[in-house]
C-alpha cells in the first residue's frame, strides 16, 4: 500500500476507465488517507474517520467501475447495494443493516480464499491419496459373530487361517500394491482424469428457520447448523463424478479442514471494519424532490436508518458485532430530479465530498473502444477468434461506431458506455452467427459495412429502429 500513491492509483484506474479525472482523484485520496491513518498514533487513529464520497452523473459513465477497480486494487472487501432495495424499519423489505452483514460475509470469504491458497499444496497431496484409496479400496476384515450373545461372552479362541489362505492373502496384497503403484503414476500423470468414481461430499442442504414465512431478513433467520453444528455430525452424500471434478471438490473440502475458521472470521471482521468499502447505488432515489408529501416521507425514513451506519455504529452479525466507524461509503446517482441539498442535513454532513462525472463524448467512446485494458474491440476480437476467425477493423470504422453510439445516446435514453455493447452486438450479429462456418477466414469491418448494417447516411435521423 505504501507504493500506491494517489498518482499511481489514478494511473492504474486510467487503464480501465476513460476520463472522469475528478472522481479518480477523489477516490485516490480517500484510499491514500486510509494508509496514512495506519501510520498515526493510536489517539489520532481512532479520531480520523473516512471522508465518504458521492459520485453524481448519468448511468454508464464509470461510477461503479471506479469504485470496483479501486477496491480490487487494494484488495479491500467491497459490495455494491441498491439504495432502493432498502425500506424503513417496520416495513417489509431489507433493512439497511444487511449491507454490513453482506460486507462481513464478503470479507470472510476473501480471507478464507487466501488461507485456502496457502494450504492448497497440502490439500492436493491429501486428495491424491483419497482418490487412490477409492480406485483401489483396501479390504476390510469382518469378524463373524455367531449370535448376539457372543458380544457379552468371553472371547473364544481365534480361528487360525491355513497356510494356503495366508499365501493367497499375501499374493492379493502384493497384486493390490502393484496396482496401486501403477495407478498412482497414472494419477500423477493426469491419465485418469475422465474416470468416473464415487465420492462422499458434505451435504450443505441445511435450511434456515425464520420468524415468519417468506421474510428475507438476515437478522430474523436462524441456521440450525450454527446452533447444533457442534452436536450433530456433518451429513454426507454420495456423488458420482470424474476424477478431475472429484479433485476440485475434495481439495476444497480438505482445505476447509486445514484452516482455522475462527481465525478466518476474526481476520475477516477486522478487514471489513478497517478496509471495507460499500458502494450505495441510486442513492438519489431515496432523496425527495424538496417537498414532504407522498412517498418522500418513507424515503426520508430510509435516509434516517442509513445515517447511524454511515455515522458509525455497531451492528450485530452471526459472526459477532461489527463496527462501521471506519468503513468507506461511496454513494452514486444521476441526481436528475433531486439534489444533494434535498438530502437530510445529518446525512449530507456524512458525505462531505461530492464529485460531478461528465457525460461521455464521441472522443471518449473511441478511447473506450481502443485504449482501455481489454477494450471492447479486443473483447469481441478474442471472442470471434475462438472460432478460428480473425476480425479486423479498418481505418475509420471505429470512429464510425463511436459516432453511432454517441448519437443514439443523444437522441434517446443516455446509457453511457453501455451503448457501445448494443452497437457492437448489432454490428457483429451476422458474423457471430456464421463464424463457425468460416474457420481460418478473416472478416474485415469497414465504414461501408457499418452503414449497410445500420442503413446509415451522413444525414441519419433515426437509429431507434435498429438499436435498443
């Protein structure tokens, strides 16, 4: 984290997102301040809280992508929630505290995956031995009991096997040992991947019992495994799968046994509290338009429920209490109807930074198509190449695609960069359909082809017929 200066964070975001420099700088500073906070003394560290951000701009301009890439860059627990899914306390729906529970679950899952990578080699070695035992099962000796009373009587003299039986058993053991060694070599060489075997897997079909049927409230549901897990044995079920699939399943099960889940949960909670990022999309939809009539009253209730969480409080989860004091909240919305000033004053104060994102221009579309990491053009070229077909875009064709997308956004609903996928899907519809019939061929996309597909002219006035 020390090497991730705000300048480097912005440079990294530039690889995936075109423009929006103000928003990139805001999130870069917020990330760097988290690192700076760790260097403070204990006294100041507890006083310094994240400065939450609101990103304003139309859909498809990069609000969510900036937050997601930022979280991925620093490997921070990240969740995206829709503000409109939450309801005021007392109404049917999700309560706002569920976002903290979701964040903790994500953080614990991330830590668990990291720990499982650490024990992967050991788990894989154990699994090879398990698969080998399934392929060459060991013979279990069964003791014959003449009657149930034999269990309570004094043991009788053991039956001494004959020499022929001993020789036969020794020969069988030797044959089995040789077979096991041969299969072990084949298993290591990957020659048995398609063999079908029967394995025992954990039965995760446990159900939750809720207070009321149909309620989808995490705080009001009880998982019986959480209560009786230490008293009831883990249920198993048999499953027939290939050796390759069995290895994946068994490695996961063995790795679970090798890690300390108590430690994982403790680390996950700490990671969520100190590094968690919650992206609240459509936050403008819970803000009234200035009056207090109709549904605006209920919207204000949701704002007041969100306030203590953003402000800093302790939320109970099934993993234990979680503090939200140092979680970074990023709100986002178009703010076409409402304004930030329509938000309740207390919540406004908890989002001190607001950034206006720009609508995408024709030039931005060209750069999105060509200059970003794994750009849209590269994605479609690689997709078609899986059919052994090359896709080439001639000079001027990409600019023409950008022009179509830009004009469509201007004349109908502005959906930002998502319009490019609509245009590309329509443009490559025929090629994608027939690609498998033209192996080792090359398709060339030029301006004339684009005009023929969209029936364009220099005075085009209607694209709605061809686009969503």
